[in-house]
């Protein structure tokens, strides 16, 4: 019987190996992660994230899950929208990224209303119907079993809640797509080598985007996971897409 495999970029690897391989990528780039994001996106990732937060329609008393929260970019913006009874839970599977988020948030004086937890998106440590809003920026692409993670998000989200996923997606313009491919496979790995001494991690990034489900495929997956409705918005000709899953009834 053949061993079950999954994608790691363009490679096919045993399912059991993916979490460790992805973990090594983020351990390698954690120190320069924020700087690389600014350089790779020409700073646009900040606007994309603010748009994701705006579309989530956060209320002051909400409990917000920043899933695959990385270094805390979303958390530090979300906390500004919450009152004394609101809170943000920053969850990430990678200890190095969580440590970086703690350093950043403490340095910026963001101490109240934020908790951090190491957690796998495929097995969330939260009660059913306990989270008002879920935000996930550039994390779903790295999850081994995306369908399982989406079902977990549907389970923990309260009826009336929203899940907002911001992720690299499929470019909708062929001429622009050719330029984007050239940038992704020629420039990004070189930036990674220059700043992080790690060309392979950014080669993985470019490849992982190409094997991620396209906009319609991800929408279908979200609906199949138990969400009652899903809308999406293409940004920068589909370089990234914003998917919003709405939960109306308990799962």
C-alpha cells in the first residue's frame, strides 16, 4: 500500500513530513519575516491585511481568532477595534513565529486583551460556537489538510460570525501573470538568499502559491466545510484573494 502524499511546493512528500518541513521554513525566515513581506509585496501586504480586517466587521466585544497569526500584524490592528470586553487570540503552529509576535507586541505596548497560543489549524483547542470572528492571512496555503482546517473554523465560529481568509491566489490576467511568474521564480528566491541566506524557502513560497486551490475551488471547499455562504474578492488581479465565509446555523 503506497504512503499518502501531499504537496510541499511542487514536490510530493509523505503527509507525515509536511508539518515539519513547513515549520523549518518559518523557523528559518522568522527574524526577517516582516522585512521580507514588505519587500516582496512592495508594502502592499499591509493594505491587504487592513482590507481583510475591515471586511470582517469586528464589534467591540468580539472574541477574534488570528489564526496562523505569525508575527502579529493582524492582531496589533484588530486590538484597536476592540473594547475592554473584547479579546484577540493569536494562534500559530510555529514556536519561532509566536516568539517573534510576543517580541513585537510587547515592544509596541500591546499587552491587554491579547493571548497567544501554539495550535494547529486542523485541531483547534476551542469550544464549539465560541469565536466571533476568524482571520487567517497567508496561512491556509501551508496547512496539510485544508478541508479539515476549514471544518474546524466552522465548528468554533459562532452563528452569525465571519471567517475571513486572505491568501495568495490565481492571477486573472495572462499578460500580468507572466510578469508575476517571472518575479516569483526569479526575484523572490534571490531576495530570500540576500536577506535570510535562504533561497529554498522562498522558492517554496512561489511554488506553494501555484498548487493552492484557485478562487472558485477554495469557495467550494469553504461551503463544503459547513459555511452557509461564501463570497470572495480578487485583489491586484488575483495575486491575492479575500474569501469570506458566513456561518448562520450551528455546525
